[in-house]
């Protein structure tokens, strides 16, 4: 046992540069890989076209919430221009906010946003889920406003109601 330990210490004395390199190379390689990945992910933004057929406050609020997303590059276009750019693969996907968005939202209707994707769209489903979640948040708030309004009308206390506090 003593001779094996002595042998290893003599070997380490002569081969310390190689030993240090092979000991640290996995850590350095992992660190460089993570740096490269973070620099590439920071530059990747998915180009998405938005067609605003409705200019209501809630539709504009939805667009602003989408602009806050880090990985979406929004382009507000007309329907024909957006679909042309989608066919030319300049956009990953196109979403149309239909006319009467706010009214449909308060009525609880479904299918108030249309989505289009090409055969090369790689992030359509993820962006569609983001749209769906934001629209569901707005629909839930609209339903809550309607319920509170109905309750306060029944008790004749409408002067206490401020719908903007919920939105």
C-alpha cells in the first residue's frame, strides 16, 4: 500500500499538468457550453404576425402582454400581408384577433382568435398556448366582472362597483 501511494505521488510530481488538465476540462467545457447556449438563446426570437381586426382596449392589452414576452417578436400587419409573409416563411405563425373581441370575451364565446401556421412553423403550438392562457385570463376576469355586477344589481349597490379594479 505504501509503495502504491509513493508511486502515485512520484507520478503526480512529473505529470501534474496533464492531471490538472483532465481534472478541470469537464468543468471548463460545461461552463463554455452553457455560455454558448445562453448567447444563442438570447438571440432567438420567434417572429409572429398579429392581425388586429378589433381596436378595443382588451385587444390592445393582449398585444401588450405578448410584447412583454422575451421570445416573441411581434409584427402587427394586415391579414393579407401577414398571410403572404407566412407563406414566404418570414413569420412562424399568424394570429388574428377578430372584430368584437371584447364583446365575445365578456359573453364567454370561444374561437375569438384564429391562428395560422405553415409547414415550417416550429413554435406555433407553444405560442398558441401562450395566446390561449392570456385570453383565458381575460375571459376569467370578464366573467368575474359580470358576476359581481349581477350580484350588486340584485342588492342595488352598483355604486360600490368599479370594474377597473378587477381588470
